[in-house]
């Protein structure tokens, strides 16, 4: 990571590609949460990383890159939303900035963190979590879809949820001790 | 208003409510928005364009006296340009140029072949490196394209995974930067070349 930050700060375009691979998902999630429209969100993501590259030399390498990128993404998304909301868009009158309402700074940071935690999962666990939470599939349906044993689906889901609970502990209800049993079981099994 | 990031440390929760809370967090459809390869390509194009523009901006300006020479120089340049176009047309559609990089005495066992392709967004360089020792912790290798006066980085690598094909990139053209070098850099040593060259080649050799 240190080497990536050095390359990034040096303005190496390949480092931007690596940073995009690492944080592009989380930035996309924040952009989508704020602007909604997928095409506008894609534009926001594009602008975010281009702005980040321009400002890379000012990035303090002793700090975490994620909050820095997040701040750029949020600001860029709100600017894009504001531009889209101008009442005189396409007209001849003066353009006036409209106030925009969006999710709070803390809420979109939370969304960024959740996406980052999901992206940090091993791919085989991430697929199971995605099919379950986004696809709405039960464990037997996931097993059939992926052509793997039901037990494998359950163990991957178990591991994934433990990782997510650990990574996102600060967003979850206060615990008493130890890791939570967040599996909840498969309602269909 | 000062924006504060919530504390991201803290023990994991243990409560039946945790599963429901986690479900809530993961229920947001935006969490699952796919990463778009087209966006990555657009970002790289934007950066290439800005790098190119910045390089044009740093080209020398001419004084009134210099301008007397611009017409003949321009005529000669025009001839070179036409020749360049003719050569470009002649080689259009051909395979990427391959350049052998020779090892310096700092890495005598190393060798490399650079496959260079001019694209709309700049130079794409695939470096096939053999016999170059993995960079020691705290160091890394950096590729450059250069001319006699300056250089542009084309990316970094470390060889810790053994011999490899390394994909590098620069938003410049090969005619302006015909020399390819690989230097050994120290982490935290800044963006400039260390001058410790381990491999070197030239496009027009």
C-alpha cells in the first residue's frame, strides 16, 4: 500500500488505475446513493478519480486514502446533483444554484465503508453474500446457481458475515463480548 | 461545519439484532452497483489527455528574434511531419514495435523486451522482463520513457512474483521519448528518477 501511495502521489497514471480497482466500488456506491442515476453516477466516479489524480501530490501519505477519496466523491456528486437541478437548464435565463438535499456526510461515509467491507471479502464469499442480499436467493438456490454443495454455501456465508460484522462492528448494535452470531441461519433450511 | 469521520474502531457486536442490522446495511442497492470498466477507461483517457496538454504547455516559447527563424524551421518541420505521416501510414496496422533493453552493470543477469504500441491515449508498453531480481523491501522498479533532456514515468513494478510481463503506460508519444529505462527507486524517495538504471533501450536503435 505504501508503494501504491508513493506512485499515486507521484502522479503515476497506473497507480490511479490501481486506486480505482481498490476504491472504485465504494466511490460508485457513494455516487449512486447521492445522484441516483447510474449514468450521472458514472460521470461522478470519472470526475472523482480525475480530480484525485490532479490533487494527488497534495495528499498526505500518512493519512488514509479512503476518507480523502470519499470527500472528493461526495463533493463531486453533490455538485453534479446541483448542476442537474438547475431550473434554467437549457433555457436562456441566468443559472441559479439550487440547494440540494441528500444523505448526510456520516450516512454516505457509512455506505462507503459497507461497500469497502464487501469488496474486501474473498470473491467466493462475496458472491454468496451478493446472491443472498442483492439477488434475494436462499442458500439452496445459491448452491444450485453456483453448482456447489449447500454446506459450502453456508460455510462461505458464515465466514463472510463474520468478516463483515468485524469490519463494520462500529455500525452494528453494541456487543457484550466476542464475535456475533450473525448467520441467522437460512430461513429455507 | 467541521465534518468528522465516525470512529471506525470498536469491537464487533454480539446480539441477535446484529444480523438484522447487517441485513439493513446490505439492503442498500447502491452497495451492489458494479464497477464499470468503461469508467476506468474514461478516467485513464482523461488523465492521458491532461498529461499531454501539460507537456504541450511546457514547450518553449519563442522571442521576437527567434520568430525570424521560425519560417525556415517550420518548413523543415513540415517536411519531417510529412515524412512522419508517410512512415506512420506505411506502418499503420502493423504489430507493436519491439525493443530490446540491455542490462546495466547493476543488474547484469537481467534482460527485457519492450513491446510498444501507440494508442489514442498514449504509449502502451508491455515489458517482458527476465532475470531481474525482486526489488528489496523498501524499493521498487520504475519504468521511464526519456529523451536527452527529460523523462516521463510509465509505471512501477517490483518483480516479487518472479519474471513477468508488466503493463506500463505513458501519455506521450514514442517519437518524443525514444529511450526506455528501468530504474531502481526507494520508497518515499520522491517522484524523480533515482538515476540507478538497471535496464536501458532505445526505440530507434
